[in-house]
C-alpha cells in the first residue's frame, strides 16, 4: 500500500545511483512518484551537458521513465512554474 506522494526534481534524477534507488522504490510501490516534463527535460539536458549521456541515450532514458511511470507525469500550471524558477 502506498502512503506518500513525492515529486522528484531534476537534481534527484541527475545522480544515477540516487535516481535508480528512488525509482526502484517507486516501482516497488513504497511511494507514488511524480514529475513534470520540465523536470525530465532539465535532468536529461544536464546529463548531456555534463557528458554523462549522449543525446540519444538521454532521450531513451526519458522515454523509459515515462513508460515505466505513465501516471507520474504532472502538468505544472504556467503561473506556478514561474514562481519556482530562479
């Protein structure tokens, strides 16, 4: 039974060991994971920019996350999105 809902940010997706651990825990239904397209784009952009992945692998990685957790994608209302950008 799932008790918590968690929005994971790009800073959590970027370090692969942490990402793997948290997504495996979500897959085991220890919590409900949520993310936005903006979060996934930021994480994969940084993975490419830091030479951790090539663009093709980053795109497949993003698709894998979205396929594995299709219910996790959330939309961030435009007015809320700009409140949290720095």
